[in-house]
C-alpha cells in the first residue's frame, strides 16, 4: 500500500490559518490534495491535523482525516518526520501497513502530479530510501557573504574569490514539496538529507517556500504568471 500524508497543523503564526487560506481560488491545502489524487499513486491520502476546520476542508477536497494529530506533535517544534511516523504507526495499528509513504506539504501550490509520479519511479529505480524535490541555487553558494558585527563584509569561502562562477560546483536546496520514503526509513527516522536519498529536480520558477507574508505574495505573483 502507498499512502500520501499531508501534515497541516492549525497553529501557524506568521501567516495565520495559512493551510486553508485562499490561494489561486481555493484553500491552499487543496492544491496538494488534488495533485496527490491526480497522480494516481496512492491507495490512501491522509491529512494529519490537529484542527477541525482544516480536517473539514481536507475532506471536502477528497482527503481522509482518520485521526486527530496528538497535541505533542502539534506545536511549533514538531518536525515533519515524527508527524509522518505517527501517521504510519496509526495505519499499522489499524491493520493497514503501507510499504511506501509520501509526505506532501500542505503549502506547496506548485506541486504537480507528474513530479509525484517521477519521485516514485526514482525511488524504485534507484533503490533509494527517500526521493524528494530539490532545485538549484540561483547564485554560487561559494560566493556567499556575511555581514559582520561591525557592519563589514566577509566571504564564507574566501578561497573561491578568484574562481569563475562557471567553474564552481553547483549547489541545490530542498524544494519543500514532497518526500517519498520507504516505511522502514520513516519509522527509524532516518535522515532525509543523506546518501540514501535521490533528488527530484525542479526548475527554480516552480519553487517557493511560504513561511512569511512576503513569501505568500511572491508565490501569488508566480502563480499568476504561470496561468498566462
């Protein structure tokens, strides 16, 4: 059995109620649920939440909410892996042990069904423990700067000052859309950003963290541009 698990707690502070705030004409979480449904990869699509309004919205768009997330996994410090682990353990306790689980973030309006399918294929072909979305940095990280306490500039990697940009190694970061994983990897809380993971490459224009009002505004600009 393959299961999608969409974490969506109710206590977001920087953007209140962001998981169900309207984005592009529907609640934010709806984009993730609909991509999961369209992918046809899953036997069950479960939203893990501590919030009844989020639960009702998730059900409206086709997801299941078979349990309410425990309080200890619903504060600002709850990590993704323990939340996914708890959902898998709930399924096991109810005699439905999945083989693969895909965590899809609730605030990922640019997630696409074809990328979810691609992630599953890579996980299986590469015999990896995880497959997750990444994108490239727009500027060489070896040229990164820090501002010192006395308002001066330092390079993080000063030895790279004289190296041409095209000669520097490319770097990538987590795109924050989905994380396919084998159930034993989730249950053992194996590190996702490690050698047993395979990257699902995304173009930069389809990647946007949504943690602040500024992030939200930029995501809306990107969304509108992609509709033209």
